[in-house]
C-alpha cells in the first residue's frame, strides 16, 4: 500500500512567495500520476517536498498511511529520478545502480547481485563496467531508472526525466517507462511541462498554476472538459479555440456566426445576451469550402497552413480573429482560400468568467470518450 495523501500542503519562501498554496491531493496506490503546468507553477517544488528535499511550511504528507512530513528523504521509502539523471561520473554503471543499497548498508555481494539483476531487467547488463560519459542519453536514463528500482521503493518520483532526450528517443523512453511502471505497480508521480507526455502516460493528471491545483482528472477528462480557460489553453498540442461569444435563447453568436448551443446545455443555463466564451478544439471541427454559405459555421480566409504529417493545422482569419482547425491531408487548403469551420456540438464548451459552464454529460456514449493521438 503506497498511496500519497497531501493535506493543506504549503511551501512559503522568504519574502512571502507561496510556491505551494494549501494543496489537497490524493494519489492512488499503483497509480501513474502526472503533475503538469507551465514553468514556475510549483510542480517541481511539490515533487521535491514529497521527497523531503524541500521542507513543508504547513500541512502534512502521508505515504502508505504513514505521516512522513518531518522525515528525512532516506526514511520516506521513495526513489527520485532527476532531469539530469544525477549519475556519479566516476562510478561504473553497476556502482551507480548499487549506490542506494550501499547507503542502506547492504552487503557488497548482495549489492552486486541486486545491481546486476536490475541492470539485466533494463537491458544494461552488458554495460556494467562503463561510466556515464560512455553512455548515450537513453542509456543514462535507464541507469537512473535502475538505480531507483534497485532498492524497491514504495514510490517513484520523476522530475522531467525525458526532457534531455531527442524527439524519437523521448517517444521510445515514455513507452518503455509506462510499460515498466505497469509491470512494477509502483506508485509514480511524474513532473512534466509536456502535455503530450502527460496525456500519453498518466492515469490521472493534475494541472497546476501559481502553486494551486486547477484541475485533477483522467487525460480524457482534462482534454475534453477543461475546467477553466487556463486549462483549456494549456492542455493539448494545439490550444483550444477560445472565442468571444454572446448567448442566445437557442444559439451562441460567435464572430458573426450563429452556432447551436453545445450538447448538454440545459435551458436557462446561460442567459440571453450574456457575454461568454465559446470553446472548441481544432481537432473537433469539420472543414468545408466557403460556398454554399452557412450561418452555423465560422467563415473566413486561410492565413496559415502547417503540415502535421497526416493532417494540417489551418489558421482561418474570421473577422480579425484566428480560429484553428485540424484538417485531413486530402483537404489541404491554400493560403488565401475562403473556408468554413463547423464545430461539433458534442465537443463544444462554454465558459463564464473563465470557468466551465457545466453540461449534462452523455455517459451512455463511451465511443465518444478518449483523447486524440
């Protein structure tokens, strides 16, 4: 049992800077949990506070039902992998992996055996005598993972461990890391600023801003139903279109178009004439030629076309506002073309004062769930 419970956790630096602001969070036993947010939001501070590398100013930290708030890092039964891997350059791979066991006074023979076993499990057995400078970035990452695994901790803490890898290696490493965590079943907290990484790897995600948790949920929940315009603009490889709008009795007036109310919006939820924000992801719209005209579509001129490989990200200038759409490769428009964007009403959202207007969620359509690749 290695769940993590944070209760009113606070970290205040000299000068009154609140890096963590009375956080309440529960990470489940065996869960792969991602902390996501922009630089300076407090995610690394939170990870270091759980590890004991930073002292909490207030609140408590429990791991596996045990209060560890005042314990030293070595007494918390956790293992941490840092962004730069923090390998000892003068030690061999075997010595690096066995170092935590040495600190715990494990005998030399047992230490060597466990280090070799862990190295073999991660495909490092043939590299035991090499030093970090003789390894590739991916191999160094695996050595750092092996060192964390060797002492069989209750909790893994990862502080952006993939950020130093190139794009292809990152994809391979995140698949490997996710598979490894599933096999080991170790509770894992993973810090990243990469949305794609968090969406691909995590069981649940917490989005942070200014030392606070802005939303906690599954990748599908956070992607499909961001709780605020901040989360909506941050999550996803392409940000959500957040457009100024005015509510009508049965429609939403957006940039000269009259769009249907999003599915699930009950009558009276928004007032006629109320100023709101209409949100739709570029992945959830249909592209069409400008003719014939359609009042229930956003019509404008193509200003930018970006090649995504199997699709294109098209920026449409609609009355001076840029609206983006992900368009299948066979429908590639050209800059200067006129076109229409038709949002899916089952994916559109409304925001009032930066907060999601709640809708009736259709829980009987599981095929609608999920996050685009």
